[in-house]
C-alpha cells in the first residue's frame, strides 16, 4: 500500500483517492508514467516527462499532482462546449477581412484572445511560441511602411509598392491591430506551432466579433528585414513564423463562398 503521498520525483499520488485504474499511465505520451506493482502509478525516469499535465487532467478522482505544474493550477473543463454544428458554423462563416471600421481593438480584448491562443498544442509541449501584439494604429501603419520598404528593395509585387505610393494602405490594409508569432530560429517545429497558435487566435477572434486576415507580407518582410524585425522587438535568434491583421469588420458577409471538394485518399 502506498503512503498518503508517494512523491518519487515529479508525480504525487494520493493513495486514498487513487483507484489504480491506469488511466493516467495510458494517456502519458512518453511512457514516463507507468503502472507499477498492484496497479499503482509509477514513474519511469528513463523516459522524459514533458509536463503536458495529461496525467493530472484525466484523473476523475483528483488523485495526482505534478510538482512542475503547481504554479498555474488546473482549471475544470467547461460544460458549455460547442457542438459540431456550432463549431462548423464558426469555421465556415469566417472570412479573410481586409476592410475594417475605424474602431480600436482594446489591449484587454486582444490579451484575452492571446490567453486562449497559448493553449494551442506545441510539439512535445515545448511551448516555444512567443507573440508580439500591437493595438496602436499608428504603430501598425509604421510596420506597414517597413513592409513596403522591404518590398521596394526586392522588386517583388511592384503594383503593391505603386499603390502604397499613391496613398493606398495595401500592406496591412489599415488594420488597427496586428499579432505576430515567433519562435527560436533553430527550433524545427517553430512554423507549425506558430501557425496552430495563430489559428486558435483567429477563431477566437472571430467568435469575439473581430475580423482577421493572415498577414503574409508582414511575415515574409519580418523574416528578411532587420529594420522591421527590430521594430517588432523580435530578438536575436528568433524568427517570425506568422502574423495576423485584426479589427472590427467594416462589412458583414451574408453568404459562404463555395470551395473545392476535399481531396482525400482513403487508406
């Protein structure tokens, strides 16, 4: 029989609550947590723990604690999760918004959306994605100007440079807010993790009534322009992997445009 608290290394098991059902070990992605003698959870120190929290989160009895995850605390899973119909409606109704109202996006709102985005999955729970957020339209316009100056030097898309010179804001579309995601340049999953996090942010923003458009020019310019990277405050050794423009939509779309059928090969 385990003592009241059996803390070997990182996992603490409450013997009075543990039902020895093996759920915690079964969901452990690395095999760090296994089933030991008499069915008790047991650490396998030869395997890494990635501090994902699955073992604690899955236990319906509250029998486990993780020493590396005590600071942030665990929250109960909400009961009001959307069904497939509601989730599908949100995904199909979202549009790439390039026309915005002259209305600021508050830092509180964007901060709340980013707090949601940080829960996006990352490779082996590395959580190496960082964000730069701006809700100052003047600074967003300065970033747009730096995008165009980089574009001017490359010779690419001269029509965009010409449109900018004629007074049209074609770089960031006059969006009142932007977000970029960046990760260590030597991290192989940086682009994937960043895009997933920004996708979380995009859908969360759409549910909050904001319009979003992926900022491809901002992303490419930030990767290649030291001036823009410095303006964004992206440190040395980091690289921008994606960006979004955000604001309140000037227009509301009434229809969902058609798309090609899914290209699927069934095995």
